[in-house]
């Protein structure tokens, strides 16, 4: 079915464009339905409301990523056995993001920037979507990281992964125009991956930080 005759697809496309141009909070449901040649009743029928429509916009671009990551993680397990090297795990996790960013930069750079901005200052709908995506990935990834980094506890591994994700979010939020290389200094996805993984692996593999609660305080001299 073509998008012209597909009301949900028209609504998602209109919402994606308007959210990207004006931001999540500044975009009204009325503006979206007008751009999609539809009405609010259709939004509630197909999605349930504005927040669900926003999640559909995010899912159009970000939904496939976790499936791609899982496939690449499984390939890394087959190639390396267990424990899987941290670099190989990060390559599996980060490649789908860089490939999506490269695709969006070619003709939808404003959408890439919106995806980054939506993560940095999320409303309730976006925050719940991001939490769900991160939890799904963590269930698969953290046990493998724990095998490779046994001296780092699970809570610290999760914090480090959140810092990795924050770096990726920044790359989206600051996505340059197609004729500019951006923060990674190259448009070649393979080279981008090498540079990004090298940076993130250093943080993932850093020695565990001391727990401030366990560090004895120096007594003040009287």
C-alpha cells in the first residue's frame, strides 16, 4: 500500500518532519494532522494519542537497531567464542547506530538531529521508549561484558554503557551536513567505527573506580 493511501504512514511521516523541524514540545497534534491530511480521531484510532504517535516516529528509525545489534553480537560470539572481546561487543553495538546516522545524513539530517535532541531532553513518551530499548539491550549485553570484565560490577557496567550511549546521542544531536565530516573526522562508517570503538573501549575497560562510601575520610587536625 502506498503512503498516500496509508493513513498511519502519512501521520508518522508528517510527525517525523514536524517534530524534527520544531521539536517535540512545540509541535501540536493539529499541525501534524493538517500536514498529514487527516484528523485527531485518526491519530487516536491508529496510535492511541500524541505520545504514542511520537513513539511510532522514534520506532520507525530506532526500532530495527536492537535486532541488528543482537545479530551482530551473535556473530561476534560465533567468531570469537566466549568471553567475547570488549572491542568486538562494542563494534556490534555501535555499527547499527553509525550506519543509521550515515543514512540520515544523506537526506534527513534534521531527523538525525531530532533523534539526538529527543534523547537529551526527553519527555515522558521518549524517556519510556529509550528506557525500554536500553533495558532490552542490557539484558543481552551486560552478561557478556561481565565475562570479559569480571572485576567490574554490573551496576558499573551499566553506567559505562549509558556513557557510551550518551556519546552516540551526541553524534546524532550534532550531526553535520553531508559535506562536513563531523566529530569523528570522516564520512567512512568503517573508519568511524574504529575511532568510536577505540574511545569507548578505553572507558569500558578502565579500572573500577573506588566506591566513595568505602574511602576513609581524612580526619581534620585540631
